[in-house]
């Protein structure tokens, strides 16, 4: 068994949440013990590292926005998600970053199944009954691999949709409908476990999947300093000037909603596995 650290940080403000795992990863040395960070955040929108807030989101929002140092698209995070971040020296994870998702999602999938949810992995997502129930993101930070996912107890499709940029009045209605087709959450299938039971089961599955022996831990002085530095960097991200999905949004590994202007018309479509299942064309 490999000694590893378990950081249960409770409920954090959005910037503090993302700065904490960023700082832990930046402070981790090449031969340090792996870290599992467990916690929740107050409501916010989190953008992937290559996204531009001005292009992805509505102009007026009533929740904070944090651009995380991990890949992927826009996600809604609130207290109804128990978030997990695996932070490990690069020598402790698969050599190819493309393989980190199978590696990192293994204990997530095992935890869902322990509670009777028959989930499967599809690319970077966890699916249940044909819909996405968890996503994931990853990046190299310093000398560490960082992998993040969550257990989504409830997904507020309407709140998320109101935050996304809409070029026309009907786009947001389609987005809500598309999210309901593409996404699900724990409460839609059965009563979730208590927070303590979920944390305990996930810890057990991490130890089983990776051969780690998790011990409770706290942030070190170096990690606190790195967290403070990361807080400043994340508060003022460099705009990428591009969208994660041109002219639209990715709903899950298979579904995309796009809206394009063609001359004096707007073309809107919802596609699943490359097949358009809903389309409309209207005057601009």
C-alpha cells in the first residue's frame, strides 16, 4: 500500500475551492504522497481552462464564475455536489494523459455501483440510464496530475441554462430540454446516502482501486502559500477568445446543441451521436 493523504475541506467559497486544489498540486514534489481532496462549494459556474467567459456565458449573472485550471466545458457546481480531486505525482498515474479518465473515474464508478446505481463510463463522463450523471476534467499542474469529478445529487438544469450565452430567445428553452435529455442526477433514481457514508465509501474505493492507504491530513504551510498565489491567478484569467464548442454547447459525450446564423436566418439543432434529432430554421 502507498501512503496517501485525504483532505476533507468541507464547504468552500468558489475561488477558495479551485485555488486550494491548484495550490496543493503546485506545491507537490516529484516524490510526494498522493492527495485526495474532498469537499463542496457554494453555487457558481466553473469554466474550463480554454474557455472565455464573454463568449460562453450570459452577460448578467447572479452567481460567481471561476475559470478552473482543468479542461472541459462550463459546469454548474453547488452544495448538492460532493467534489473529489485526485492529485498525484506524474509517476503515480498512467503515462498518457488520455488514460487518466479511465484511471480517475474507476473509484467514482465503483462508489456509484456500491449504492446500487448501474453506471458506466463513456469517454470522460459517467452515465446512468443513457444520461450523464458525472463529468470530469484533468490537467498537469506543476509536477502533478490533477483529476476532478463529483457525485451530483441534484442538477438544476434551469439555473445552469440561464447562465449560458444565448444568441436568440428560443435557444435557452432548447438548452433546458436538451439538458433534461442528456443529464441526470442521483435523486432522480434513488435517495442519496448521507454525506458521511458517501465519503467513507469513496475513500474505501480509492484505496482498493489505487492501492493507496489514506490518512486524514491538513494543508501544509507551503500548500497554503501556493493556494494564496493560485487565488490571485484564478481571479484574473487570460481570455482565450474562443468557445469550447463553436456556436453552441456540449451537453454530454454524445449530445451537442448549436445555433448558427446563415444569411438572414438562424439554424438551431440538437444532435446526438452525430445525428440531428431536432432542428429549426427561422428568420433572424
